[in-house]
DNA sequence: GGAACTACGT
C-alpha cells in the first residue's frame, strides 16, 4: 500500500499537480490508436476496460465522463474501478479528478468503506491533509485501514499530537492497531513528548502478550531512547529475548543523544559479541556524536577505522565530520575535508554545503566561500533554504553585502534565518537604515521577527552610537511583542556601553539583568572582564568572578582564561594561580596568561619556572609565550638567556619573530645598559621598528643617561606618534639635560602644527568600596589642609639621601610651588583620611609617574607597611612593567620605567 | 528505527 509515492510534504498547491503531467497524457492517445472504440452499446465490461486504460495512460479527466455515463445508464460503478482511479490520482498527484470522484462516491452507506478510505488516502497523499481529515470525520464506518490511512497521513506530516489523539479515539471505537500501525503511534508518542501515552501502550501490549514482536520492541525502545529515557530503554533492552541491528542502533543513538558517548561506545564495542556487526549506519551514529560533542579527532579516527573494516564512508559520515570541525572552530580542517570528500566522488548534501559555508564565514574566507557557492549552484542547492541562508551569512561576514543581498533577492522562499542573516549583516556593518528597511519588509512578508532579529537591531543601533534607539527597542520588545528578552539582548547593551568606554553603565546593566533574573552567560563575562582590567576594578572583577562561580561559567576555559588575565591586571597574582591550578583543561592562552601575569608583577622566577613546566607538560609555546619570557629574563638581567630564548624562536619553534619580540629584546639589552648593542639590534631588524621599540630604547637611554641616544630614540618616537604629549615632554627634558638649545624650537614648531593639549593629570583609587578621583593640587577633598601638611612632612623624610638612586636627581615633572601630584593626594587620603590603615592602595593614573612620586611611594610602602599598586594608563613604554608594585620600600619595576 | 546545517551577543 505504501509505495513511497512522491508526495509533497506540505500542502503546496503549485507542486500538487505537476504541470508536465497534463501534456504528457494528452499527446499519448493521439499517437496511438485506442485499443477499443467506445460506443453506446458497449456493456459494462468494455467500460471497465476503457477505465483501466485511462488509469494506465490517461487522461484521467476523461474518466469522470465515463463514470457519469455509467451512472446515466443506471449501472453501478464497481468499487475496484474507483480504487484504480483513485490510485491513479495519487500517482499523478491529480487532486482535481480525485475531488470529482469523491463527489460521485459520496458518503452513502452502501459504498464500500474501502473506497472511502481510499479517498482519505488520496487527499492525504496529494498533500491535502485537511480534506483527508474532513472526509475521515464524516465517515460513518471506519475499519483498521481507515484509521491507518488517517494516522499514517498525520504521521507523515509530523502531526504527532494528532496521531496520539487519533489512537485514543481508535481504541474507544474498539479498533486495535496492528504491527504496522503501532510503530507509527509509538513514534508519535515519543516525538510529542507524551511518554505517558507511550508507557500506557507499552503496558497494554505486555498485558495482551503482543510484546514479543521484535519490530514493536524496537519501536518502544526507540521511543524511550529518543526521549532521553535511557533507564527505561536500557531495561527494555536487557529484557529483550531477541535483538537485531535496529535494537543496537537505537540504544547506541539514545546514549549518543544524551551525550553519554562513552556508554554508547561500550555498546558499540560489544555488539559484535552478539553476532551483530556494526554497519555503516551504526558507525555514522557514533561518528556524528563524537563530532557533535567536539571530539573531532576521535570522529576522524573512527572514519579511518571503518574504512579499514571495508566500510566506505558515505555522505553522512563526511558531513558529520565536516560540520563537527566547522562548529569547533577548526574551520580549515573542515574545508580540507570537504575537498577530500568531493575528490572521493561523494556528492555533498545541503547540510554539507551549509557547514562549509559557515566555515568560510567564520574564516572570512571569501574566495573559498565563492567556490562553495559555485558548488552549491552546480549541485542544485539554490533552493535549499539553509544553504542560501548560510551563503548570505558568509557574504555578510566577508563584507560582501551586495552579493549577500543578491543571493537574498534570488531566494524564492525566505524564512526567519534568511531575514535575520541579511538584517544582521547590515546591522554589523552599521547600515541601520538598510536593516530597518528590511525589518519592515520582513513583517510585510509575514515572517514575524524573533528575539534574534531584535537583538541584531539593538546591537546595530548601539554600534552606530544610537543609544536611545537601542534602549527604546530594548524596552519595547516585551511590551509590543510576546517575545521575551534573553541574555543576548542584555549582552548587546553591555557591549554597546563598553564600546564607548562606559564601564560603569555596563556594570549597571549587568547588575540589573541579574535582578531581572536573566542569567549572565560566558559572553557577558568575556565582554565585561577586559573592561575591568585595571588596578581600581578589583572589586568589580570579584563580583564577576562570583557570578561566574554561581553560574558554573568558570568551567568554560575562555572565562577562566579571561579571569586569570584580568585579575593579574588588577594587581592580584594569587587568584590567577589558583584559577590556573583548578582548571581541568588548559590551552595555550591559559599558560600564556599566567606567565604574562607573573611578568607583569615582576615575578620573573615564577614566570620562568612556569615556562619550564609548560615545555614539559603543556602546549607548545607560542609567540606570546616568548614575548613574556624575554621580558622575564630582562627583568632579572639574564641577557644571555634572554637572547638564547629569542634565537630559539626561529631555530626551535619555527616562529618568525614579530615586533613584540624585537621590542622585548630591545628592552633586554637596554635595561642592562647595552645601549649600543640595542641600537645595532634595531638597525639590523628585518622589519620597520614601531613606537614600542623606540620607547624601549628611550627608556633605557634615560635610565642609563645616554641623552644623545635618548634624543635620537625620542625623535623617532615623535615621528611615529606626533600627537603624544608624553613623548613631547620627555624629549624636551632630554634636550635640556643634553644642553641643546636649538632643538626645542624645532619641537615647539612641531607642537604648534599638531596643536597638542596637555591632558589634565588625574588618578583614580578604589577605596572602601568607592572609587575616588584626584587631580593635581586637589584641594577639593575634605580636610585637604591636613592632607597637605602630611604630604609636606612626608616630603622632608623622602628627600633624605636615597642610597638607591645615588645623587642623580632628574629634573622631570617638577611639582611647582602650589601643585601637588594627584597620586600624593591619593596616598594622603588613603593613609590619613581613612578610618582604617589600609593593607594596600591601588591607583590608576592617566599619565606617567614622576621620580619624586615614585620615591615617595617607596618610602610610604616601608614606613606604613602598606603595598601600593600604581599604573599609568598612558604608560608609553608597555614593556615588562605595566604597573608599579611598591612593597617594603622597593618597587617591582626596580626603578626602571 | 532513520541521522545533521544556517541567524543575535566576545
């Protein structure tokens, strides 16, 4: 009965009657002589022959007049005639004739239930399920076949609930399903999640003794397994007296879907013991699951293994692996495999193409993307919606909005993905007007927007700097539509504020979302954390850390990595180590972050010993590792070791050194006073030095008092960054110290040309849960007279001969009579004006710290037993010491900055 | 018994 007829899945009238069929059938009778000629006198037997001929050769529409003439003669049309005609209607998708036949069959009781059932199945198989149901409901008598036709039709149309409801009606009517219908009903129970109904059927079958059939047991097992009820599935599996490949596949794929890949593997490995060999399908289940869970390499090994067992991977095998690689950011491997698959002569499916296109999208690899596009066209996937959608996305991500738009325009059918991809593309590129235009069109074409659309629009507005529109949309979503805002909606706002440096507003949104019971996710963490990577944000980081712990987000490596990095930058190196030690899986970023953290804190020994461990147990060191490691050697003056590390980059690790490495080596040589070598090193670099390199040399020359070379480095630096006020100021000092009088004039001209404005010196300090701002000569703070006198008294103590710096006092940043640098106000405030004596002080400054303040900070750290962390956010030499850590009268920078 | 892919937020 079920002959796998080609039935359109949905009721699409245009597809229901293929237009070519009519012509084909019209031409035929003209070219051949009819076998019999029809005359009025022919008896019913001849009529039947005629109708049989029409059934086979058409045109079907002629059958109606034949039937009418039979009725006109007062004879009866035999049921088998109707059956044959309806069967032909199904085969040709000719619902019009079917309808005419239906009108003639009617609902008269005398007419066979068999014929009426055929009408139901005719409608259903032509794609008119509602007509089928109408006929079914009007029927006075229904047998097992009638129920089967109706239930089968609903099942094909995935109307699972309806199938289950029909089943109960059927039972009430006293009709019991057979071996063919039961699997459909059980499948429906599973797919609509009605396990109660499923269990009921199961127990019913046990009571009736029908559960002995392997086919039905497999159906029940599948129902449980697909629904994640693996305990039930396993119990049934163990109780089954006979098992076949279907049984094993069902249990294996059940465990796979649950993510219990190891258990699935166990079954896979033992099935042959029962004499059942894994075939292609079974291998594919396992491979797909490994791929899906990100174990791409295991999946790959399995594919090779199945080949060695003589089983050729099919398009499903390849596609699983390709999309597995694509989804795990191993996009290049995915594309290579696609090539291999095409070479093996396997035709891709729409899903293969979709995965490959998305790989190109994330790689922003337009050329390959275009190739994939042409493969898609060649293979005839132009009407495959996910393929079109992924191509639109690919072109958008590659910045080819026009091509994306043309793919979009050519798509006959558009779904929510199509619209969202195109709208998202315009939003990302900042074309909010275009996005909005499409947004309107989308609603006109009856595709209602979803949360993805809204979120894309919100982030589009924010990227455009249109905070009001974004906020307005954010507020309107839940009011105007029934769509609920999700974490991504909040994340869009957060990243929008962060983009414009409004960290506090972003944090406000972060707190608000939690009070709205919206769960922050790893994206929230990963956007907020970098914004808190400064010395005054320690408390914020702990807040985010706490949230990550509560939400179990620390298990995500990226979050843990970011926390390591951020904590280190807030002046805390204990937490990063603890997080590092607690991580079950570490990647290169994990190792590099902690190593860089140690270097940042001046802990060269820890950095180097971690590097040692990394080489033994960790991932292969990368460029970033070496940039930190050379600084670690630099800090402790191990020049030879540092140079050796540098040369090993090329020799051992085949990494081409980058500017970061050259800069580190300049620092290494310069710090130890090997200024000429440093200069030679710069001159012999195969790449053009950037400002970080000249800055490293300038710093070294200042410390080692080679003012001639300092001026040279400073001038190169100024060439590269003509608007940098700090460089300008340092250079002026160098000229003064070197005794040059003409050059400053040249510099002043430079100054005029670039209209440099000296930034207002200010600093921030987190203290007793507040962030305070201080500016030069800050008299606005309470009790400032008290603070000033403290500062003056401290100054006397500090001015005592400093054995470390010797007699050299640099004439830089001299505080004038009335001016007091902002960090001194901060020290005073923290130590005098606070109720408790602080253990540590954390300050972020917008400019560089001067020598006098540095000396003061060292003194305070000793005299008050208080650690001070200070960073100049405008620090122009970002080498090893990103910040100063004062402790026991010493600074982590070893007076080198 | 019958697989999987695409869109927002870093």
